[in-house]
């Protein structure tokens, strides 16, 4: 395999028959042009989701520096898994937006795009001449997505926000951690990733408006918004009973049993999803002493006793035993897997969630696959994350620039020297 083959994803993928090269079925958003001015995770994740669905995504990066995540969590050969996971299927163009020539090229790009995604600090896009009002004059059908820590309205709109800060301020950290213990962060950047997903939903909604002939429009999402939204029923429960919950540990806030249990050699999560299955669960597990608690309300009231009885039984046999027995009994059950288990998981392989690629620098890598499957479209990764400025000249030529105008842009400091 050549370096070029590796960079464009040729020869990648699993056994799902999906296309992983640059041609063929590129997904339901094939033909959509997206420009992103993004860094870190929330904005790039939105762009990656759109790219996975077939959109052509051009990422504007600062010359010589690029997205800061290129040098965060660096692994073999200087490649950052953080950057790679959120920038697959994209093209990279280096543009110095401090120069008027660079800003003009950016406006030229966005003027011909369907979607613009930015997650710079509050007011930065405006100062660069990339505010929505001006761009919509150039391109009335433009869908403009802005992702910020706190959104673009409200008293905190100018405050800097990062995922871990917003996990705390948005409340989700307060319900995460060992029961009765100190709060801890969610194990993944839940604010960044959900904000990126919500921005993607907003983009698709605006594109529907464009398709209906109503023109483009702007949307904005805050990480704070995303986290408060996924707090979900916690907010409603609090409004009803005034109780402020603490860390939930490994149990569910309103169903017993529904939690992690220790086995003789590991852990499983299982649940009784309906009261009419409780007697069957008691028969399968053998926790006879708590059979009398036939309703979820009774089990919640006697949670300590119920959980202790179940735990005592499950600790007597290995994980494999309980997976087989509970599944045969028709109960939802699964093991506690670590990252290595997930990467090697047969279901993850079958669903194209852990496609393997040969990166020209880092060797074999796994990139996160797209979770939405279409019977008539591919959402396979077509190209590996780009090197900084890899597509600068190609993108410029697609805009109609020739050798002379490209040389002029170099002279003006809009793009780096060769």
C-alpha cells in the first residue's frame, strides 16, 4: 500500500462490504460542501459526522500550527489520536486569517459552501469577517453553525468554556461518581461530543429549510446547553420532589435492579425491566430472600437489601456463566468491557464501528466508525485525517485559482510558502 493509498483510506475497513476508498457511494450527504473553522473537539466532531455522511469538508487551519489537538495526546510518530478521531474524511487548507488575502479566500470558500461550522471564541468569527450576516449576503442559502461554551446569548455568552468546566457547571458531574462519594467527571468529553451531535442535528434541520426553498440560516449550540439537555429526567424529578441527587455510582436513579454487579471474575450489568419478570429473575439468580418485593417501587424502597441479595448470588459464579444464564432467561445483560475489549468486540466489528487503517506514519490504527447505518448508503471512512495543509493547493484550484494567483497568495502571506 502506498502512502497515498493509506491517506485516502484505500484498503481500510472491516468485513461489512462498505466502501472505504474515495469513490463510489459517499453517503446521503454526498455533494454537500462544508467549510469548518474549528479546533479541539465539539466543532470538529460536528464536521466529522457530516463528512462520514458523505459531505466534502474543508477544514481551515492556522499555518504552521493547525488545530491545537494535532499536538495533544501525541502517540507514535507524532500522530495525535485526539485529532485523528475527530478529523477523518476531511481536507485541510492552511490560511492565515490575520491577512486580508487569507480572509478573502475564506469568504470565497464559504461563499460557495452549503454549510459553515465554527467553534472559535465568542466574537472571533465576527472579527475575522466571517460573521453570519455578511456571509449570508454572499450566500443566502448558507447554513451557519456556531458552537460555543455557553452559546451566543445569555449573560455568560462571552465566558470561556471547556468540557470539564461545563460538566461541573451543567450538573452532570454532580450525579457521576461512587454513590455517597465525591463527584467525578464523565469518562469522555460528554459536553463536546453531545454539542457536536446537536449541532449536526441543527445543520440537518436548516438544510431541510433550504431544500424547502426557505433559504439558509444560523444556529448556535453551547456545551452548557448540551449538558443541561442530557441531564434529562434529573431536572424533571427535581422540579417534582425538590430532591437534589448526588453521585449515582453504578446504579440507576429510578429502577432496581439496574446496575453493575461483581461476579466471581469480573462484572456484569443486568436489569429487570418489568415487574412481571421479577419472579423469573429470582428463579434464575436464586435471590429468594427478596422475592416479596414484586414491584419496582418496593425494590427501590428496599434497595440495599435487594441489591445485597442479588450481589451475593452473582459473586458465586464467573461472568460467562451469568451472561449465558441471564440471556437465556430473557434478561438484558452485558459484561464490563475495557477499551481493548471494545476494539476486539464482534458486534463492533460487524457494525463497522472499529475500522482499521494503515496510517503512513503511525502504522495500523483504529478510527471510530459512524453509528448510523443506511442500507443504501455507505458511511465508511473514506480518507484518513489530513496532514496540516495537505489540500491547500487542491482546494484553491477547485475555487478557480491558477499558478499565478496561488503565487500571489503566498506572496501576500495568506498561505505558507512551499
